[in-house]
C-alpha cells in the first residue's frame, strides 16, 4: 500500500509563518510550488549583524525561484522596485529602498512577528525583528503551551511499529528499541496516533532489508547496526548490561575527578548515576541518522561518538543548573530578599539586551517547533531524524552555558535590578520548558541536581 502522508499544522511555527508572510508580501501571491526552497534565508549566527532573515534583491534570482508568480511585463531593477510598482506606491529612483522598507515594516505590524528595520548591503536585504515584542510573545506562548509547545494539530493518521530483533547483537537491538520510542514520540508530537494493533500503516523496524521482513503489508524502517570500532564489524560481544556498566564506570571516574555528582554527605548518588548513564546511551545511540551504522568502542580512550558521555552529561548538567537557579530564587523569596515573579504582562522584555538572550529565544525557543517539524518527513516513505533532537539539545546547552558564565541571572535584591532579573527568569522558564520537551522526545528526563 502506498500512503502519501500530509504534514499537519502547528500554530507554533512562527519563523515559517513569518517567511510565508514576507514572501507573500513581496510576490503578491502565495507560491505553493516552492514551499521547501524559499528564497528567504533564515539566519542562525551573527543575528545582530546579519539580521534574523535575509533575501537577495536581484529580480532575476526571484524569477528563477518563482517563475510563475511574478507579474510579466513589469519593468523593474530589483524585487523592491517590483514590490512598489505592484502595490502602486509612488517613488523616485533615489527612494526605492527607503519607500519599500517603510511599506514592508508597516505591513508587518499585523503579523505575530514584526519587523523593526531592514538594511541593504551587497544586493541583500537583512531583516531585523522587533525583539521586545518577539520576546514577550514567544515567552508567553511557550509558558502557556508548556508540555505541548511545538506540537501539531491532531490528524487522522495511525501507526503501528514492530521491532524485528537482530539475532546476535544486543546493542543493535537496544538501538532499535530507542529508535522505536523516539519515532512514536515524534509522530505523536506531529498529531498522529499510535496503535497496539496491526493496521494499514504498519512499520517493521529492522536492520535487515528485503521482502523477507515485510509481513501483513508492513513497510520497513531500515536502521543501521551498532558496530565495534575495534573489529570494524557489527558488535556481537558486548551485552546491553555490560555496556551500561562501562558507562557507569566512566561516569564514576569523571565524578571522582570533578565532584559534580553526589548524594548526601558527598557519597555517589547511584540513582542519579543510572539516570545519567541511561540518558547518555540514548543520546549516543540516537545522535547518528537511524539508517546509518553507529560505531562504538569498548575502550574509553577510543570512544569518540558524535555525542559522547561528556556531551550528554553536559546537557543534563545544564538542566540541573536551571533548576538550581529557580530553587535559589524561591529560597530568596521565602527569606524576603526577592519579590515574587510578577505577572508576565508586567515584565519589561526590552531589558533583555544581551545577544545570547536573543539567540536563545530566536534559535531555540522559536526554533524548537521548526526542529520538531524537521524530525519527521511524512512523504511517501516515512523518515525519522532523531539526530536533530540531539544536535538541538547540544547547541542549546552550549549557548545557555556561555550565557550563564557571562551574565549573572540572580543579582542583589536592589529595586533597580529586579525588572531585568524578572525578565531573565521568565526567559529561563521558557528555556527550561523547551529543554524538557526535547528530552521527553527521546524518553529522557531532566535532572534537578548534580
């Protein structure tokens, strides 16, 4: 059976929504044939210099991307002049850029994400968003949506997944189970339903290709095996329990050196060790595209996975760091040193003027729904990309850690410092929600202390 899946809708896809608004505004029409090749580029780096988005002004470039959308017969030098002519806006040759920018900024006043300014350089327009309004709207939305932030509307799609075990590799079977779990979670977030019974949309998750694995008209979600770095072949020596013991031993060694994980009286917290080791294995086994082989090593000296134990520990350490900030804030409130968090409507988000704060919001709070959408490709063939979740978590925690080292979030309890601190705490609440949502997709819980 050939099923053509249709992508559902998410009201949280605000970057995608903005690109569509801007593209429609400049063209004057919706071009449904070019959804995946927008000429408007979303920036992720150097946002203060390059803006949140950019696009070329060359009219020939626009004609190549949208050959049927531009009105024929309009003589213009670039897309900005085309926009002015099509909308009947009078201009002098010296005013093309200024008039077009003024009109575009005014038009965006009705959008969820509004434009603050546009800058042109080397025939490219950089678009800068209204940061204060974007902070207020996005943080409020993340807090209001909570666990469901980024999820798609419910759709009439039901899936059943069955793991076909490998005969001689326990670690490969562990990877298959982890892929099954994240596949189900991602599809649920996309509004799909899971079934415990065989139905019309059945998938066998397996490392074997060929017709011999397809039963009851099931399709195949083909996965790569777990390979040994030492033998260069599928690992058949290590058991799942042995591999977990290795990771626990490495974790214990790291803890002894850095004293980062402890229970009461400085003793190792075995429950926390187990949680971190399980999370590290999940992140390690899902950080590589599912249809590719995953190479592991029984020797920590050779162990160089794309998301190793230290990287996984760093992700969880930052979840604990955020929890610690809120615990300390609550203690200070109880002691009368801080006022309580005000209603979010009374928070002045214009005070969030650090570049890392904007990057956290734009790339990770606004970016989370976009990342979630990219994790499932629901075309004729189903493809799940859990590696995007692992990469997202790694980059988010790196950015937050850099911000935390440079900016003091909890300050002295002086009145003039409180408005900025409250705005930062609300931003942190939203970061915490998004981090937990991403971890939940890979069946991992955050830790509250380390």
